[in-house]
């Protein structure tokens, strides 16, 4: 079997060798009669003709309470059990800073930094002190990479990149879950061929990155015997070799193809690699006015998590094998009515995340009514299901199967009442009901089998 490290080295070598074909400008003497008159025309192809900074971003501020308290649960949303607005981040802010430069010879470069604050934090902080919970970071740089395009020896439609990034991300419209990405540090090449986008990338990620140090005490009742100890666990670096070919026109839409071969170091032979593949269909809303994205993915071993969803969460053994399907989009019903929908299925062909015969699926709709240009009404309804073989994750009895229903009413005050109109301030009431108390406990409901969440979600993209 060819090691991914060897393939990556080959890619880097090819890029380095290609630079030998760069053209060099020389000055020529021009003879005039019997006298040589040197004429030098200085052409600085590297002169900067465009240079500037752009700032983009996203913010999601979610004030939500259950019986007057904030809660640290998303009620099963990351597991395709619900689809309401009740994500737990109380104050998530992202800034994307982009420096774009163009040169006289057509070569361009982008430097992109994505910083993120508050993702996953459920506390409602005040101004009393540091907004940080022990060793849990609140501000992080999530992406930092450089992309260079139109190099003369690679062609004007080709670019190369290196650094840390989220490559080729895609997420469900109502679950909000990213099912496709390569999140980590790496490098790649992208080009155009026959009107299509194609690329290759090599990305690595460490599952234990950011793991906190531990407190070790010789005597638990005597603080003076305690000291901070570095975890120093052996690294089990993950890697993914990505091949993709996008925008293939088939008349009624377009197709995207993804292939990923993943490896993990420091594991036994049964848990050291895996393969993932996906095909995505981009089209209208099933023949009606609107759009949909429909994907079918397969993954095994290290690639068990939806096949093409690579990052520090990846990993698995030779029993891990899964199938993933999702279809989501927005239907334009009329000038006033729009509807978002999502159907998602994820199931084990053998085991998934160590569970035999694990199956999850979600059905969700969100009709939206535009009262006027600045006010919108929304209804969200979802049904989520999970089941597995007896004993999966230690579960038995009522814990083996879950049915979760979610109904949410919301009003959106916005500058643009389109389905994706932002910024908006959206008060909502979300009712969540489980088929039994065992299922309710799995999604964070403490008493009984139902819960009411009251909140105001504020969101902006810029």
C-alpha cells in the first residue's frame, strides 16, 4: 500500500520542479547602423497593481433559557435528533480577514485568517472577568492559509495553497451539521479542466491537539502535593489525501465528486486507514423553483464519519463502515412563502462509532412567511430517530431507540425578510418531546420527557 506521506512528498516535489520553467526577462542590445545603442526596457512583472484588505464575518448570539436558566445542551441537534434554533453558543463571533494582491503578470495571492470566539460556549457571561472556562479557549485562529494563483508555469486557472483551513465545507440547512470538509493543516493544488474544478490536497490533524494538562496529586487531601503534569501522550496524527472534481454539468444540475484516503499513525493494523467517497447533486428544488443539494457518501475505517468529513474527530477500525445520505434546500412557493427542508440519514453497515447497527435519521421543514420587507414568521418542525443493537454504548431497554419531535415558532425582525435575510433578531419558542424519559435524558432533558426552550437568536453575516 502506498503511504500518503510518500504521495504528499511527490506532490511537493512536482511543485518545486515546476518552478524551473519560470520565464526570465532579459535586456537586448539593438543595433542601429554601425553603432550599438543599448536599449533596456524594464518590465517588472512582479509589480503590484492591486492590493487590499477585506473583512467578512459571522455572529450568532443565542439568548435561551429553560425554566429561567441557561443550559449546556443542544437537545440532540449535533446527532440529527432536532432541528430548532437552540444551538448552545451564547455569543459566537467569527472574523475572516482577507488580503488580496494582484501583480502585473497576472499572478495573484490571497492571505486568509479566520478567527473565532465563543463557539460551543453555553454560559451567559457578564463583564466581571475573563470569558474563559479553565483551560477551554474562547478565542482561536481557525484558518490561516495562503493561496497563490496564475503562476506562469502552472497556468492562469491553477492555484496552490498551504496552511490551516476548512477545505470544501458543506452543511445541512436545518441541522447545521457539516457533513463534508477537510479541517486541518496541509497544502493543495486546484485548477480548471473542461469547465470543471478539480483539485488535490493533503491535510493532517491531531486528535489530541489542545488537550489540557492534568492535575496530579500524591495526596488528594493535601494541595501542596499536587502539580501540573503534561499529558505527553503519543501522537496519533490523522491524514487525508483528497481528490475532488466539481461542477460537472448534466443538464438538470451539476455533480461534485469527492474521494478521500485517510490514515492514522500510532494505531494497529486494524485501525490505521480508511476510504471515503461522496457524490453531490446540485439542482433546483426537485424540479420546482428553488435549489437543493443532495449527497450520498460512503466511508470505512478511519473515514467512517460520513466518508468525507475529515478532522481531529476522524478514526475507526476495520469494523467501522457507514452510509450517509442528505438532501436539503429552499423552495420558493410564492412571493410571500418560502420553505427550507432537510432529509438526512446516517447508518452503520457494520459498526459506526463503535455501535453495532447504529442508525440515525432526521426529517425537518421550515416554512417561512414574509409579512413585509422587514418582518418574517417561521415554523420549524422536525422528527429525529436513533436506534442500535442491544448493548450499543452500554444501552439497553428504552435507551435502544429514540424518537424526538421538535416544534418551533419564531418571528424574525430583519432588514430583509428573505429566507436568508440577515441581520435578524429572532424570538422563538421551541417545544421538544421524546418518546420516553430514557430518550429525553440522552438529549439533556432532566425531568420528564419534554421541554420548552424560550430564546432570542440574533444573527448576522457580513
